[in-house]
């Protein structure tokens, strides 16, 4: 199979494998009342979503695993479609998916009022997982460098690779998590980001990573079939944490770290808005810089509809994905 045709085929396969079990999965979640509890400090516009099934990340994580494992098994007969380099992004997807799933499960306990794992415990586990993934990238794949746009020679990070990689993985994981606050928003942003890195991976010769990216894109498009407004299920931390970790790992493997803030401009803006809000609140003695943080809630308070916010944020992110890919290819 040539590269373009096989990549498109794998993306379609990821879509079909996900969409085919969407309805049964949602019915399962409804039957066992695995619904979201809306936190009281959230915007009142979100209260109508109480009871909508969560843990939707399972919908695209499992098909992605199945597709990549099955295609890797095909190599036994001499057809090398997916290769071995997908393993570390897959490990990231699984580890952070399990962590997010536990958080979602605990958050569905009404006695906890929507609160999942303690923030400190979740953060510590994220760091532990990130250190493990960074170690795998450096010592199993032998990657500890990044590329400066316009310079074809890699810049070696050496000892500093692991702490930098941990920072990137944890930051990106939480950035996607903060973005997951409106129907379809995190899914659309993640799909375009993975498509951007899929193109970068293919153009720099990392074909298997590129194909893995487009399997996720297909699976996310199928998930969005059920997640766009009004959402039939939510991604939950199971989905957002896993996507953020896998995307960061792919950025590290390709070596194109510097374009990650561009390709994920909306998650970066969401994170900065949260940091600014908290910092300003403390420094000003209780005043707020934004009407509500993260950023998408601020625009909702300004009167934008949820659909307007999601579509406009997505369009902005598409433009910056194109910009990021162009810079990476300089």
C-alpha cells in the first residue's frame, strides 16, 4: 500500500470501528446511569447537561487499540502497515486513559458532588507516567533531540530531555483536559491537532507515527458524531487526558516540539486563561480578570452560544495547525 492511500484507509477504518459501536456503548452508559454530575461552581448554562453519560474516551481508545494491534499483527505475513513505533503513543493513550477513567468513575459518585481524584494525587500520577514515557522515548527509541525551524540538523537535549519531556506531557495533558468543557470542543481541537502532526510525521518520513495519528483522527471524527451539540455523551477525563498525553508523545517523537503550542493554540489559550485568572484573583484580593475561566466560559458569559464558541475556536485552531505545519516544514 502506498502512503497516501493506506493512511486514508486507516483513518476510515478508525472511523468505522468507532462509529459502529457508538449507539450500543451509549445505551450501556445510560442503562447503568454512568452520567455526569455538574459541579456547582460551573456556569449555570451547563446545568442542563446533568446526567449525560461520560467516559466517552473509551469509545475511541478501544477501537484505536484494536486497529493498531490488528494491523501490527499483519506484519507477520510480511505486510508492514503500522510498524512498532506506535507502541509508546499507545502506552500513553492507555495509561492516561485509565487514570482519567478512574477520575471519571469517582466523579460519578453523587456523594462526592462531581469531584474525582484529588488534584494532588492526579498530578503526581501524571508526573510518574510522564517520566516513564520520557524514559521510553529516550532509551527505547533513542530520541532526545528536537528541530529548530529552518535548521535541518537536530538539536540534542541530552540529560535535559527527560525533564523537558515530562513538562510537555503533563502540560499538554492538562491543556486538553481544560479544553473539554463544551460539546465537541476538545474532540474537534484534538482531531485537527493529530491531523497536523500526522502530516508532519509523514513528511519527515515517520510513516507509522503518521498513520497512527490518522487512525486517531478517524476515531475522533466518529466520536464527534455523538459528541457535537447537543452531546449524547461526554469525553470525560478518560478521553482528554489520554489525547493530551498521546499528542505530546508524538510531538516528542517527531522532534517538532516548538510547533506544539501553535498546533494546540486553543488548549494553550485555555490553560493561560486559567493561570491568569487564578494569579490575578490572588494578587488583586479577589477580583477576576475573566468573567469565568477557562476561556470558553468567559465567552459564554459574554453571550456567545455554545455552538458559536466551539465553531470559532475550532476555526482558529485549524488556521494555527496549518501555520504550525508550514513552520515545521521550513
